C-alpha cells in the first residue's frame, strides 16, 4: 500500500511541480544531483531544425508540378470513364503547364546531343550515362543506333524550403469556408 501512495506522490509531484520533492527523493532512496534543485530538472533542448534529406528536392519539385498544373490530381484520378478526346484535351494543357514549371526550376540538356536514329559513339560505358538496349553482347560496344538522347540536369534552382515547411506535404488540403 505504501508503494501505491509513493507512486501517487511521485506522479503528482512531477505533474504539478515538474520535479520530485525532497521527501519523495528520500523515500525512494535517491539523492539529488549536486548544484541544487534546478540541476535535477533537465532543461528542454531547443527544437532542432529538421535535417534536409536527399528526397526533399524531388518532393519539392513534385509539389511545384502539383501547384502549377495539378499533376498529382491528374495522375491519381481514374480516367477510364473519359473519352480519348477528353483525355487528350486535358493532357495538352497539363503538358504545357508541366513543361513551363520544369523549365522555370531545372535546366535540362541531352546526355548525347545527336540525332536519334543515327549511329552514335557512346561517350562513356558508365551505366548512369548510357544504357545499351537490344542485342547487347557481354562486353558493351562502343556505339550503336541512338534511340533516346537521355536527359541531364545541368542546373537546378529550386527555392529554399522554409525551416518549418514539411517537404512531404506536396499540396495542402483545401477547405472552403462559406
């Protein structure tokens, strides 16, 4: 029964005073740290700014595409009930808005600046730069028919995220007040 009373005393000491009283500390067989009563109560640490993660830029760009063109809304919508003409009209506008948004924040250039459909030498065997497709031998060749130029971001100029901005929120919910 004494332990229950002691537990209640500990609970209400911490709840109401933020620290244990001297009598409770003695009853528990503890000693207070040197430096007086204030040192027994740890000071709360200042909230640290959230660390930037490598995915933040991708999420931020996805948020820009949602803000400017409602790309996520379009991709998440079930379009099977719409006719091809309706989808085509929506895609044309979406395409223009997405291209403008992308061009505003990212400067793109081709990995290989050559004419597609022509023989092209590979600038590197690095699989990050060139992907050989088709009937590829065990030892990658030095070139082949260019099927896609590839894209490289030569400059990325995204605005800085605010200190309290959550990069995972791509678009806030909208609630209309009438």
